[in-house]
């Protein structure tokens, strides 16, 4: 089943600036996908159209087979959860608990179930000890987990993480890896935008590359990072290990140390 389908989608902001142009893509239910590309490529604009936060100027978007133009953002948000790139755009409650519970209260879910979901999401995002803290008293890196927990608590089918790795230390990156893995195991579709290529390579196989408003690549990571025309177009670099393998004329498609060592030992 297709979770998200874009057919020739174009988007323009109110000032007329076209940020996404003729994008077509299909993401299947339960898939784990990374979206990469330089600043301003149109990544955030693209994913915001997946849950109706932004609406396309032309083209068609379907979410689990249903045309999104016919659905309200509130309805779409029950299926597709978007974790904002900047936590400040998402957080407005006085405590971590209230923030995670907010959308659940809005949906009039009963109190015991709200509590259960908040606790589950807080555990998963390592926030169980911060439930009474004001989110703005937490460092940016942990605040990001508050926004992730809010979407996890919604129990949506599609989770979109916009730059979850920005400003994270190694422990933060490990927690993110665990969250993505857990969501994937739960059968969720996980879409993650990131500038951290190491993180992307470690956690995803399918990569969608955007450059200058368009999708310019959509393939397995081992193809993406050895497609020099594509890397050039999207102003991306090969991972260092792949650069080394290339210099040594080793097999193509090496993208991490495990690949490198297994080829080296042959
Ligand atoms: N509200 C807005 N009004 C006008 N233009 C905008 C608006 N928001 C974004 N843009 C422009 O649209 C383009 C695409 O922005 P978008 O945020 O989708 O890029 P991105 O790929 O997510 O970049 P980044 O990696 O920096 O987050 C950029 O040129 C940006 O300046
Ligand atoms: Mg962005």
C-alpha cells in the first residue's frame, strides 16, 4: 500500500516563490526513507505537504490512497505526523507533559489513554524525568525530543522527522536511531530529513535526493553515493570511506567501514 504518493506536485509560497516543482514520489506503508539535499532544496516544503500543513499549487497528493485535497489538515494529521525542523515552531505548552498531551486532548481521547500514551512516548524519547519541566528550560537538543514525543504519542501511521540530527551529540544520535528503529518495527512509515550523511547511511537504505526544487535522485544509498553526476547536481559529497575506495579503485558501492573492510579482506 502506498502511504504517500505525489504526482507532479508543485508548490509556491504566497510571495510567488516556487519552492517545489513537479515532484513525483511514492513512499510505501512501513518504509523508512531519508530525504537529503542542500539548504533551500525544498525538503521541508515537500514534507509539509504530506500532512496538509502546506497545500500544493498543482499536482495530486494521496495519503493511504485518499486524495489529500479533500481532507482537512486536522484529519491528515491523525495519519501523518510532522516533527518541525525548529522545535520553537511546534512547542507552546508550559510543561513537557502538557506539550506531549496537547494534541491528544484536542482529539478528546480519554484521560487514562492520554496518560498511557504520554508515558510511552516520554519513555521512548528519554523524557520520563522531565515531564514537569518547561520545554524552554531544556537545551535545544532535548527540546527536539519533546517534539518527537508529541508526534509519537499521536500514534500516527507516518512519522516525518525534519532535521532530527541537528545539534545532537553522540548519545542524542543513538537515541534517534533507537526511536526510528522502534517506529519502523511498529510498522510505521518513517521519513527523515537530515544533513548528517553518516546518520543517513547508518539508518536508511532508500534515499531521496532533492536539489533546486526537484527530486533528482531516489535509490538505494549504495547507488546514490556512487552516482557522481547526481552528487554534483545536488552538491553532495561521497562519504570519506567511499572517497578512499574510489581513490584505490576498489569496488563501487562501498559506503561504510564494514563494506570497506570486507572488500579489503577479500
Ligand atoms: N514562507 C516562505 N515564503 C517564501 N519562501 C519560502 C518560505 N519558506 C521557505 N521558503 C523558500 O523556499 C525554498 C525551499 O525551502 P525549504 O525550507 O523547503 O528548504 P529545505 O530543503 O528544507 O532547506 P534547509 O535544508 O535549509 O532546511 C527556500 O529557498 C526558502 O527560502
Ligand atoms: Mg528544511
